[in-house]
C-alpha cells in the first residue's frame, strides 16, 4: 500500500469513491500450488471459469485463453471441476528461478 | 430461459463486468465469491442493474478492506443484523427517486443482499422477517457456511450436530454441537407472497435457475446457498464443489423451492448415499468420529434427513397447484 493520505485528501466519511480498487491488490503472491493449463486436453467446458473465486481464468470468444497468475490464489477448484483434467496443480517452487 | 455458460463467458469475458472483482482477500477456495459471482452474472445477463447490500461477515470484511473495494457495482454495508432492512431501505429510496423523476421509471434495477448464516439465522432474523413481511422487492442470498467463520469458528444456528466449533467442542462433556440446524427456508417460506429456495455451489445451474426465478418474482425472495468454509470445515481448498454435491446426494441439503407455499423439489437424485460419507469427508467431524456417541449421533442425523426428505416429497404432493394466495 502507498503512503497514508492526510485527512484533507480522504473523501468525507472515508468512502471509497472509485469502484474495483482491489484490482490493485495482487493476491497471486499467496499462491502455493500453481494451476498449469494443458491446452491440448482443454475442451472449453468453462466450469473452471464459472467457479474461479478470483476471476483468474481468462476467456475470449467462448474459449479459454489461460490463467491470470496475478490474482490466482492457487486453490485448485479449477483443476477439481475440470472434466478432462486439463489443469494440473504443481508446487509454486518449481517455477521459482534459481539464484 | 436456460442459462448457457458459453453465452455467459461471452458477456463476462472482462472480469470487471461481473460485479465482484479479483483482489478480494477471501481464503483460496472460498465458496462465497462463487455464490456471489454466479448470482451477479445471472442478474446482469437478464439485463438488470444490480445494487448489493452486505451483512457483516467474511464476505464484507474481505472485499472491502480500506482503501480497496472488490465491487464494481453500487454497494452498501450497514451492520451485522440489518442487511435485509438496509437493502429494503435502498429499494425504497430508488423507488422514491423514480417517483420524483430523478431516475428513468423503466430502468430495471434489482436489489440483492448477501449475508452469512450468522447474519441470517441468528442476528439478522428479525430484520429479514420484517423486510419480507413489508413485501419489498429484493433478493436475499444467504451463503451458509454453518458457523461464525469470520471470527474463528463459533457455533451458529446453522451449525450441524456433532460439528466441532470453539464454543461447542467435542469432548467428554458434549459430543460437539447438540442441536439440529435451524430450517431457515421454512421460516422464510412461512411469510406471505415469498419465494424461498435452497441451492448450493455444487449444483451451479440449479442455483442460477433459482436466481433467475427469484429475480423475476414480484416480491421478496430468498435463496439459502450451502457454501463451504474450507478453513473450518477442514476440507481441502479445492473441495467446495464436490463436498456440496455430496451434501445433495446424502440428503443433507435437499434442493427445493417454495413459491407462495407451493413446494417443488428441483433435484431428485436416483440413489442416495449414507450421511456418514458426507461426515467422514470433513475434518470438523473428525473428533466426533472418535467419540463414543458417534454412531448414535450419525444414525440420528441419518434418521432426521430421511424423514425430512419424505416430508418434502409429501409436501410437494400436497401443495401442488395450491398456492397460498
């Protein structure tokens, strides 16, 4: 979070005057298990998209395009509801670069 | 009109258009955002603009941590006990604005209140009853995680018997919670001119069809959605859809609706599984299973859900084509 605002800069009542500011908070850092998508197995059944609690399944033109790792918390619901097992969960440590 | 998931993906390919956005701080695998997003997508798909009201609870505190908000639609929170009366007030305010010509009269706006089981079964019950009795046009969605999970797993009127909570622990004195879960749908359905239903995230299309029906209903409507808390049900993070599906298959959470007193069971599984299967899948019953009274409690629960199912079938038969008004 940025530095604290003075009282003159805060809207009256402390209301949040812009919608969807939580988008600035990247919850992807919470992730322990990473869902990896196998495009060849995917039949675009879209259950993962319907269930994803963090809206992290990217869709376009009725097709799944990938996973948004900026917000994905790695719960694995997408993998559990997939009828063709096109999403598999792998430990996040596998993707950390050495060094 | 049946809900088509491909159609929904086309309409809501932009995550901001759903209403609840990413970046909220609910636990990974929490079923509450699933409950919310499915309902909001149906409402927007039907062409309504939505105003949401929240009761205090996990959903409220995690989506609106200052200075962030995970809502891209008009949102109001007031207190724990009055989600229903707050949304009723909002509905009345919009009606007044329309009357004064400050809003177009034909603008389709719907009002949805989300509350947890603490804010519905216990604390918000009289506000809900009052708002339903005054016949405000709103939809109240209860996401039922069977306890005060936000404050760390205290028992609520919704906690099932034998479940371990910090205020009803399993031990020598008592085998977890002693009482049965309150039947909230029957309580709401006892009001006049109301639509009340049960649903769960494990059966998304059944749920979304009920949301559609509820939004089109003239008057107050109520949907109780079984929506697991992965932390305090002590289940894996990815288990919310499968465990709720099992809840339907074991008669623990029968799916039905009551429209003006007419009962209709919306899902009748061909065969049922024993309730023990549902209990064994969850860590909150782990200590119960070790308790000497476990078999008695589980068989009593099995007996209860069997009788409730028979009663529902009988009610469906008895109330067919006989609306209360």
